[in-house]
């Protein structure tokens, strides 16, 4: 009892304990901030990975595998599996409306992709009714349902853009539908044609504003062959791009490049900078056609004959070795089937079900699809596919936290020094307490309790500081960039354009407990010193 | 506040002035107390076989020069320190059959008490008053008094008795004319007021014994006299047994009995 009274009085009448609280506060804020940001980075990575790729992917790269519809049917009959969709993943070259070209990741998808991945959410150009949290000035063009028509009129009156471009302007609802379908109606011919959806950072035409929205560029210049420029609308979903891919022959050799000019239906933003910077989504059937992976009658290589000495007679009546090329219907193929588990299911459990389903599928179609053994290593959760990278991130977090913990140990010594001097200063008081009957344990508890109070106060204040910093890390970072030219968080290095800004409550709890533990540790030796003090000497102390 | 019944003197009547061969066992008794301080390699013997008996309700003054070991003796009696043991062998003493280095309170040997029991003894059976008041500077006057009860009862016991304890503390402070000072800090009080607060703290738990170490040594004559008057009044009212050490003959004269501490012995 007297301990709590004295703790209260010492706290309110001395400057030293406030310094100790400050030290604990700064250390716990440092640890919690770092942990939150780095941990948030990992959480965001995993979350977006799952949003983009579903829980499990079944893939046979490049050549792909056939009869995938049968596999999807099998997978979807499992109650643990919500949905599955066929995907082709390949690489290619894109040529943008302003003639820039670069290598991109190309993903062929169809409507079913939206059931497996958070595709609809990621489509950017669509009608929205509420502004983004940071868009307080309501600058987002998507909030304006008439933006597209106003823009078309503006462009037309300007006269700098040709009519074909202006005809491309569509209402937000239409853009969303086109994005989901990856098809677009050609305004000239009226025909529905396959289209692409680009990652929003890919073209660089739309500028990312600090409030999280994108502002379409007005005009993009295009150099023409005779010299000079023509002008194009800078709103990329109104343009078209040229994609070039390399179809592979049966032996895995490229059989020549295939190009197609495709309108851009929309843009998507996952929040994972890498994906938004270099991914192009295209209608699955179109990509299958370009890569010769569609169902078609083709010359296929027949299996070698059972008898190596067999002969056949050619149309001229001469004997010859049997021709190994034969013509036949080849089924459509995809490289990947993405699977989404039922809500709340552990991705590992979903993976186990996928392995089972694939084994049954491979038995059924033995010889015509890769065997279950071959496939075993390529049926993976997103986390496992990225295991090396995720593991590295996890180790880095652990290492940084360990270092910070080590640095925070300075606070233990600081508290020790402060408590040591306070115990010395309060020697006479300790003697008085002993003379009125306080025991050694009681005196030790006085100082330990004091350490607990300082730890709790420092931890709570530190946690508050960390919350304030983490919640506002992006404005702080922007301010640093403006004021000091310091840009630490480069989206091309750290994957996300925004720094993670969430504090997980249990982490705050752990840091708080750690702060208390460190304070008690620092108070321990002074407390023992106080307890061991000879009361008579303490009373005689000058 | 109730007293521990057995230690309460039956009658607070002033004891007969140190009459030899008084009946009844003494409340506080010291036998062959030795205390030697070690300064580096040199032994400084301070107490060399002190014998002292204090009867219930008696006021004993220990008169001695500065440095004669008066405070040391008081600390031993109050259980703040323990006498040397075993007592240095002394053939004569051993033959006389006296137990070596023994302090008994109400018949109980303090040496037999555990650390916890000794804490309890200091809390409940004795009250200390020091020359330099020794108040806790961060606490207010009332808290400086009630803290003795906080130490005694612990968190829950104190919480239960809080009102009772505070009333008692206020009554004590009131009896010393400090009712208007309850919320002040010690630094805001005069020396005499501080010593009164210290006495109130010593009396907070109604101990049967008050140990006063030159309680007026730091005060001017008039204030010292006033304090002594108050102490005397309180003693009669509460039936206190009191050991007061002083180097001042005049002050010692107010006691029922005066003993002298010279050469580490009581005469
Ligand atoms: N802790 C100690 N170490 C060494 N000598 C001490 C210690 N405490 C007291 N003394 C010595 O013991 C003697 C008696 O001290 P004390 O009991 O305070 O005497 P008094 O109260 O009569 O003035 C003094 O000479 C003092 O210097
Ligand atoms: Mg003294």
C-alpha cells in the first residue's frame, strides 16, 4: 500500500522517472513502429498475393496442359473449394500508343477469374460513390458519372484528337463490364472484339496522386514516321496496344512471333507495384489462339512405333520408314488453374484437396496430361511459391527486431542508472520505512513496482507514439520527401506504393510487456540494493 | 484503533522512581549487549555489556555524551539492529549465569524472532522518534502519519480500515495542534511541527513502547520544552513505556528514572 502511495508521489515530484519513462517510450515506439511497418509489408504481400492468385495454383508452365475443364469440374465439386479458373501465363512485348515498348507478363483469363481472385475490386476505371479515404477534396474523376462525356466533348471541341478516339469514351459502368469481360465493342464496326486490361502503373499515362487516386494524362504525343507528332488521348483505356507473344512448338522451341493489336478495356490496380507495373491481362481465348493453345486440328507428332524396323508404303508405292507426323484435333490448353478455397479455409488444406483432385484427374486421363507425380511440385500455395522471398522477408524482420531489442537494452541500463541514483538519494527514506516496520521484500517491491509503473507508462506512451507515427507514416514520408528530398520508400523496391500503416494490437501488447519487462529488469538491481540496505546505516546516511 | 491487549499497561500510573527490587517482569529488558563497529581493521567497541530493564509504563532517560552509543542502544532495543553474538567470552559474566546479549520484549527474546516477526515488532510494538524527524519529504503531513498504518496493515487491510486510520491520525495530529497542516509538505513546517508529526507517526499504531532519540536535540529550548510537555501528556494518557536518550541532564530529569551510558555500560 505504502508502495503505491510513494510511487505516485515520487512520480509527480521528480524529473528522473520522467526521463526513464521517456527512454522506455522511445524504445517501445521504435520497436513497434518498425515491427508494424515491416510486418505490415509481409501481411500485405501475402494478402495481395492471395487476392491476385487465389489460394493454390496448379500449373504446367509454357506448354500447359489440356482437359483443364474436366479438372476444374472435379475441383469445384469439392466443398472445400469455392471456385477454380483457367489461366495462361506467358511473357511478351507490349507496344504502347506512344510507341514505347517493353517486356511484360501476360495473363490470359476469362470471366471465371473474378470468382477466384479479387479481380473486380482491382479494376480501376469504374463508377464509385464514395471517395477514397485520403481523397478529402474528392479529386477522383471516377466520382463524376459524367466525366467521360465531358471529356469527350472537350476533346472534340479541341479538335486535336481524331473522332475515332473520342468515340472510344464509354460510361464508367461500361468500362467496368468491358474490364470484367476483357472484350470491347468496336465503335466503328460495332463488332465485339477481345481486349486487354493493363496494370495501372504500366503505361505511366495516369499520374498517381498523393491521395491515392489517379489522374489521367490529357494528351500523349506520338511520333509518326514522316517526322513530327500526332496527338493521342492520354486516357489509356481509350487506346489500343500491340502485344507480341512467342508460341511454342511441341518440343519447346519457339515457332515464330505472333502479334495482335488489341483495344485496352480498362486498367487494374492490385497495390502490388510489381504486378501493376508489368502485367497485362488478356482474354483467355485470344491468348490461346495466339499461342496455338486453342482447340484445333493440327499436325501432331505421333508416338514412335512399337517396332523400330517397321516400314510403310508411300503414295508412290515405295517403302519407307513410317511418318511420325499425323494430323489430329488437339484440345485447348492452359498453363495454370487457379483455385480459391471456401472462406476461412487454410490454403494448405486447399492444396491437399487440389493434390487429390489432380491425382484423380491424371488417372482418368492417363498419358494425356502430366502425371500426378510430375505435377506434385507445381501445385502450390502462393506463399510456397514465394517461399524464398517471403522467408527472406521474415528473416529480415526477425533480424531487425533482434537488433532493435539489443539497442533497447540501453534503456535497461538507463533505468538501472536512474533507479540506482534514486535509491541512493532515498536511502534515508528507506531507513525510515524499515524503522516503521517495512520488510526487505516490501522495500524491494517498492522499487520493482516503480519499475512496473514506469514500464507501463513508457510502454503505453510509446505505443501511442507508434500508432501516431504508423497511422501517419505516409504523410510523414511525403513531408520528408518534400522538405528534405528524402524518399525512403521507393515503390519499385518495396512493392507497394504506400507504406503499410497498421498496428496489430497483439504486437502492441507484446511491446508493452517487453517495455515493462525491461523496466523491471533495470529496477531489479537497485531494488535488491535497497532491500539489502542496513536500516541503521540508512538512517545515519547524510 | 484497538491495542494489542497483553502489552497494554494495566494502569498508566507513574512508576515508582526506579525502586530497586521492583516486582513484575520488565516490559523491555536488555542483558549484556555488545556492539562493535568495524572501521577498516580497527574494531570500535561501542556497547560493552549493557544491562537495562524498563518496566511497563516507565519513562527511562539514557544520559550519555555524544558518541557514547545512545543511538546504537536505541536501535538495538527497537529491533532495527541486532547485538553482536556470541557475546565476547567473559569468564566473570559466564559464571554469573547471565544469558549473553539478550533483548527481551514482554518476555520474548528478539533474537528468536524471524525477520518478518521483527518487522512486525517494529511496526506494532515500538515507535521511533528521531532527532532529525526523518519525515518522508514527498508525502503530506497526514500521509506521513498514516504510512505507519499502511506498512502495518498492507494494501487490503489498510483499505478496509482507511477511515478509521485517518480519523486516528487526524486526532493525533489535532492533539499536537496540527489540524490545519494535514495537507502540507514537511518542508513547509517548522522544526517543532515536524517533530510533532514524527511523534504522531510513532504513535499511529499505538505501540506500547516509544523510543525517542534526542527528540528535542534539534530544537530551540522553548520548543523542546513544549514538545517534552506533549510527550509527557501523551505518555500518561496512553500509558506508554518510554526510553528516551539525551545528552542533556535537564531533559533527562523529566524522566522517571535516569541511567548513564558511559564506557559502553549502563550505570
Ligand atoms: N556504522 C558505523 N560504523 C562505524 N562506527 C559507527 C557506526 N555507527 C556508529 N558508529 C560509531 O559508534 C559510536 C556511537 O554512535 P552513536 O550510537 O550514534 O552515539 P550517540 O548516539 O550516543 O551519539 C560513535 O563513535 C560512532 O562514530
Ligand atoms: Mg545519537
